[in-house]
C-alpha cells in the first residue's frame, strides 16, 4: 500500500526583523527585575490567502534599589504565511496562535544575543503559552 505524502496547507513565506531598539546605562546595579510585554497584530489579505503577523516584545530591566530602567529593548518581527488553495485550515486562528509561537523564538534569540553583545548580564526568556499570554484566543 502506498502512503500518501501530506504537504503543509499553510506555508511560511518569510520571517523578518522589522524593528529593533536598545538602550543601556553605562553602569548597572547588581539587583534588577525584568519586565517583558508582548503584543501581536494579525492581518489577513482580502482573499484570506495571506496572513501577516507582527510580534513585538518590549523588555525593561529595572534596578530594584532605585527603580531606574537600566536596560530597555524593543523588538518587532513579522511573519508572512500563505494558505494553499485547497487548505481548509482557519488562517486567522493559525496566525493568532501557531504563527505567534513560530515568531517568539526569533524574538527570544534577538534579545539574548543583543544582551550578550552589549555585555549585559545574561537573560533567558522562557517559552510562553500562547493561550495564557493572549487569552482572547481560547476556544469556547
């Protein structure tokens, strides 16, 4: 019996960095707290064949002794996804959940690499749960 080869119904067209900014104070205190905020924007073309997903991360590292923000980074990535003509997948839902999950590792890596190159103490951003980060995605 011949096995049918399954092909993806939604293709990744591109994943790109679209914006990045970084600032650090010359001297940083030893005690700090990191605050990460994520935001996403999903757009579909009129024919609903292309999904464009923007994922933005803003991270502030605050000195816990004087409450000054000593390190700040903002990163924005875009992913463009294409639904094949015979796809029965919901492109909107795919973009809201799966595409965001695909973009987040790029954000994590960019922030970690920037901190490393700027001689800022190491940061390891944990994986995220899309459903708790963006609770409006939960199915009823």
